[in-house]
């Protein structure tokens, strides 16, 4: 059974700092990995999707990497802003007949002005 | 383009009552799913559908029923509500499965907050 772990559970940083969020998964047979952002009381917004054949994806100040062999992904946020404060969720789409996304529990990020 | 629309936003039920959470998408997506989100548990898949007339169980299907009569709609029915079903429910859709080579992302609704007393 695929399990996804995100560390740390919460992170507080000053504005302008570069930061890294971590995601690990137990089964390396994945289709893809996605990073989502969730604001309080809201749904999830997809930030980046990395396919199994890719190593990284970039969007603006965000960069996500994928290392299937080690079962790890990182989300790098450059020059953090208070507007980046949210919960960030990692999810993997697995093979083996499973058409499901398996989510981590998320990292709650607070960027202080 | 409304995306994924969920109704109601908030609902309070008494134990034993039944209700339906509605989900509709206007993007002509084949794949739709329901998740529940609980503190400390993350999002867990309840049921999903790969197209009209086709549904399957996810990780936590007990106590829930779904049907997919049209591409647009995917309602989630609580048959006899229990306090353990107090949660936030999210509906999601995507153009294809999270399959090999799929570069399609998944779109979520804004959630339905359900309290069972």
C-alpha cells in the first residue's frame, strides 16, 4: 500500500526566505506526483505535476523535483511571501491498477512579514 | 467556466439521516472522484468514476454510495449518517486518469462541510 509522508508538518519562516518542503513515498511505481496548495476553508489548487519520466517542474518561484528511486520529492519556494502562507499537499498517482491519488497530510506554511 | 461545483457548502445532519452531496463539472472530464479530509488523516479517496456508468470504490467507501449517470454529475449519497462521517468532502475531476504519460492535472471543488450529530 502506497504511503505518502510530508515533513515538516508545519513551518514558519520570515518573508524573503527560500524554503524546501519534503515529500516521501513508499512505492516507487508511480505515474506522477503532484503538489497542491490549500487555503483555509478552500479546495485544493494544483501547483505542479511531475510525470514519472521527469525529474523536475518549474512554475514561477516554485520548483518541484522528483527522485523515484529514492521515493522523494521536494517543493522549493524561492523568495517566500506572506501570500504563500497555506497548506501544501503532495499526492502520488500509482500504478498496479490503482487510479487513485494518495495524499500526504500536508505541510502548513506560514510566511511572516 | 465554473469548474467543479459542490453543494451544499455546509450541512448538519442527525445520526441516521440520509443525504446527497452534489458535484457537477462543466469541463467534460471523464474522471471524477470524492475525497474526505479529516484532521491528522489527510485526504482519503471514497469513490471514483472513470466515465458515465462506471464507478469504483476507493480507500474508505463504507457508508457511501455513488452513481454516474452523466459525464457532468457525480453525487455522493450518505445512506445512514454516523458521527464518524463528520468531515470535509471534496469532489474532483480530471480529463483522464492519473495514468502513465498523463500530464493532466486534477481540479477540486471548494468542499462541503458535513457535521453529523
